[in-house]
C-alpha cells in the first residue's frame, strides 16, 4: 500500500513539474530573431525563453538549438542547462553565430531547418521528457 | 462488512474507475484534443478499450477473491493475476495504449507533425514502471504467504473433546 501511494504521489508531482515547465517554456510561442552584422560578416540566430518551475520538485532543463543545412548537417549549435528549484525560473538565451557563407547559403534560398531540443528531468533525475522540434525554413514564425 | 460485500463494493468501484469513466471520457473531450492525440499515434478508442477490458478483468478477479475461500488455489491464482493486471495497467497507461511501445516499459516516443514542423517527444517513465513492478512483486509474495497461512489454518484439526470422566459413565 505504501509503495502504491508513493508511486502515485511521485507520478503526480512529476507530471505537475513537467507540465509546468513545458507550458511556461512554450507559452507565447517561440520567437526566433535572425540578424546579420555587415561589419563582421557574421549572421546570428537568437532564441530566448524563460522556463519556470511551478512544481514542488527540482527540475533540470536542457535547451539546445541547432541550425541545419539542406543536408541535415549542423551549421551551428548551442545548448544550455539549468537547474530550476521549485518556484524558480531562468531566462535562457541561445545565440547561434553563422559565417557569411553559411548565412547566405541558408538565408538566401537554400533549404535549412532549425532544430530545438528541450530536455527536462525531475524526481531526482528519475523521470523525464524530451522534445525535439524540427522547423523547416519558411515555417518559422 | 463481510468479505462478499467488500468484494462487491470494491469490484463496483474498480469498474467505475477503470471501465466506465475511461469509456465515457472521450465524449467529454473536445474533438481537437482527440485529433491532436491521434496525430501523435495514440489510438484513443483502442487505448480506452484496453483500459476498460483490464478494468473488467480486475473487477471480476476482485469478485472471485470475495467469494472463494482464502485457502483455495483459485483465490491464490486470482490474487496473483490481479497483481499482474495492475502492472499491465500501469505499462499500458504510460505507453498510451501504443502496442509497439509496451516492450519499452515506460519509455514512450511519439511524433507529431504540425504545419510542417516535426515534434518528436520521448517520455521516460521507466522509474514509475519499476516502482510498480516492485509493488506488484511484494503483493504477489504477500498473496503466497497469505495463501499458505490460510491452508495451514484450514488443516489444523479440531481439538479433541474432553475425555469423559469415569464417574459420568
């Protein structure tokens, strides 16, 4: 009986943390900003999200961003991990820097896609969810 | 409350929770939810039917346990099967009824395609499945011990009546 109650409580608390962090991360959509610095010849892709942990358990969040060319090869990638205490939040800013050649190849007509990875583990690293979103060029809002 | 009444009440609650509510729930969900679930590869009607069938089986086993003597092998088999079904119920629920994912024991993957974007989700609930396996194993051991104890009590002979005194004869 005790293990059943522990199991149910663990499941409930884990799901609450997972749902809370995911919904706060994706609320309001994902805003990508793409810039090109003429002076340095470097293009950049920026994503900023603020996951919050409204749950009662610590949550480890990993956010990764990749820019893939038409062949699915990563042109640039960046990732960041943060531990969110209950009630805590963290603003994560990922910036991908792309050379002039790659920027022109990708931005001006070439096929490309953005791959966003969100990994989340809670309940002392025992329960987790990972979400990989692949957004082809032209679909990005 | 007698064993039989308890079994009837318990079976009724099991049927309500694991058969009636799952069968009725899809009617109350917005159609958009059902469509979203279907896009992830979750077959909602099949999932609901799996839960409902297991609910009926668990309720039937609960009734059997209430109406059979604890020293009977049928009682032991019903108790073991009931525990096994609890484990199956957990695995099926955490796999969202996806038969191809059942073998992963709590590691469930699904892919959703929305407006050209591909969303690949992996849920890792293996710990919860392992915890349930531990619970079920303990319950099975407990059922075996309870059965052995009941058998032992059933075999204890009646104490002999006091010998008649010579004076009474």
